[in-house]
C-alpha cells in the first residue's frame, strides 16, 4: 500500500514538473507576460469555456500594450508570443512571411485521422497550402462571383418572402442569427452542391447540411481538451478525429449525389460545382480532394457570412440614421440603374463603409496565429533582443487592434464614416495592419470576395424592403459564445421588422 501511494505521488510530481517546466521560458528571454496557471496556461477562462479566448487576449493586450511590442503567453505549457505592435504584425504577415507561412492549426491536425479537414488550405503547411489554394482561388474571381448573381438574387427573394409571410401573421420579431443562417445555408448549398436546402420552408430549423457544417465550428469541451493534450503530447492527434466520421461521410455523400445529379441533368450552371468538375478533369482530383474543397468553401461561406450579416443588421437597427442613409443609397442605385445587380451592389460606397465598420467591431475571427518556420530575431522597446525559435507560435490579436482607441477613436461606436473615401477608406488602416478582418499577406482569406458579396446582397435585400429596430428581448452587451471558434454572440439577436 505504501509503495502504491509512493508511486502515485511520484507520478503526480513528475506530471506537475512536466507541466510547469517551461514556465520560465519567457522570463529567461526577458519577455514580459502574465503568470500562467498549471495546465491552463494564460487562458483559464477558455480552458473551462467560461470566456471566449478573444476576451482573455484582449485583457492581456490592454495590460501590456504600449510598454512592450510583444508579450509572452502560454497555451497550456507551450510558450507563444502575442504581438502587440502593428509594425511588428505587418512584418510578420508580409515582409517576414517566409518565416511565418504556416498557420498554427496545421500542426494540430493529422492527415490520416482527418483527411478532409487536413486538406483545407487554412490548415495545410509548406508548399501544399500554395497548391491547394491555387486550385480554389480561380473559383472566386470577380467574374465568377458575378455569374453567380442569379443564385444570390433568387435566395434574397425567398428571404424577403419568408419575412413578409411572418409579418402578415403578426409576427414582427426575428432572431437575425437564425434568419442569416437560413440565407447562408441556402446560398452555399446552391452554389457548392447545386441543391435547394429549403431553409426558409423548414419551420423547425432542422437542416442536415447546416447542422453538419455548423458542428465543425463548435469548440466543445472535448475539442478544447484535445488541443490541450496535443500541445502536451503531439502523438495524440493520430488517435482522434476532429471532424467526426459521420460528418465527413455526410459531405462526401452530398458531393457524390450532387455530381451525379448534375451529370444526369446536363444543366449548364455557373457555380462552384461546375468549377470543381472542370478542375477534376484538369488535375485528376480524388474524391477526397473534391470533398475537402467543397467543405472549405462551405465553411468560408456559411458560418462567417452568417455572423457578419447578423451583426450588420443589428448595428443598422440600432443606428436609424445609418439605416436611412444606406436605404437612400440603395433606392438611388435602383433609380439610376433600373434594378439591382452584382455591379451596382459592389459600387455602393456607403454599403461598403457599413460592411467594413461591421467587420471592425465584429471580425468573424477575433484572433489568428502563425507558426514560426525559421528562427527570427525580435527587439523590444529597450533594445533587448531574443530569437524566436522554429515551431513557436505568434498570436495576432485582431479584435483588440480593431477596438483600440489609439487607432479608432470611440471604438465601441458604430461609425461607418471612419471608412469614408475622403478619409482614405480602409487603405490607411490596412496599410498599418490595424484592420485585419480577412487577415493580410499571401494567406489572406481566399473566400473573401464570395463571402463579402454574399453578405452585402443579404443586407441590401433586408434594408430596401424592411425597417428594422432592436427588440427589447435582445441582451446587450453581447457576450461572445466561448463554445464557438468564431466571434459570435452567445444569445439570439432579436430585431423588430416592419414592411416598407
């Protein structure tokens, strides 16, 4: 009995020493940072899913910003460097890109365990990400997105008819998170798989493609534990599937069925499915490659667009003068052009300002991280130098930059005029790397054009047909949902609608 207890005690001591062994890593390099907690590192609230990681990053950012260009933090026991200085951030994403061309998650996903997710250009490392990105990027040129406009237009009409039918039944309050999710589901289902998911006809909200896609973005306690364990014991990634087999199989079958239907129907349609079929012939893509590409586009177009549309409508509802100004621009555009189309929507300057101000306050990804591929030297404000080692991770605090009063006066105020062309639009903010809604540099979001137009089309459709206001049922201020990777509110966003 004594020997057993002794062995248990020794094991616990060894585990504890292993967990805290690295905790003087940054101190030895004279890099300041908060004191880490055993197992939880610098983000205990995230570990227990009490806080979104963006909230914890923002607290650290505010504490250290101005006194140092970077701060040392820990993900469990792994040392990571949070960048605070925009000049350093710009160098990391652009000038020093060759030292940071990989994203952090690329090393946390095993190809054999997660074949579909591991082929996502966001996950891939080294030369592979270039190859896969090059395969998808041509699918979303301006001309190709323009060719898809009839699809967007049709689904926008379905959304308006859905809202109108609810209003006719005296139901004026809508959860715009749900409304935007229905719209985004229909768009990506049609563009990627050539199918009608009938989200606006499905009153109980159940939709297989939406439920399976949404599950990939969930940061459940199991996933949090997984990432923690992988950072401690990398071999574990070979034993666990991040994307469940059922979800993987669902999307493979969905794509196979879509391809079969397209070939049997002989329909000529400008969408992602037709592009994928052409790509298959040119590059002899495997079924797994095709399924992976389809999921990549699905993720870019579904969850992110849903979040942006929801937030944009909320801000417009809470700022009637902005809503009226945008509606006037829309109506003037229709008067001049006779109708709405792809080009006229992209030409709306005030719409662009509203869209960018929404992304500033509510970037879908409030943070992202890069893995160091080759050692690089950093200098602090006091002239001290240290070398960031290969495989160490740097964190870019996007949300903190976007809400920093030094860069954006009155940062919590929704003010589209910040991005007025007379003030330079978004250029000065992007050039100084304080506005990074889609990232920056060679690995900027590849679905940016598609997601932007998809979101703008929905915003225009709602504002030109309905007057919206914030319902008393909406809980303000928003609390970011710690169970999601994206920066989405924990509760519904309720708005009141009235037909114009």
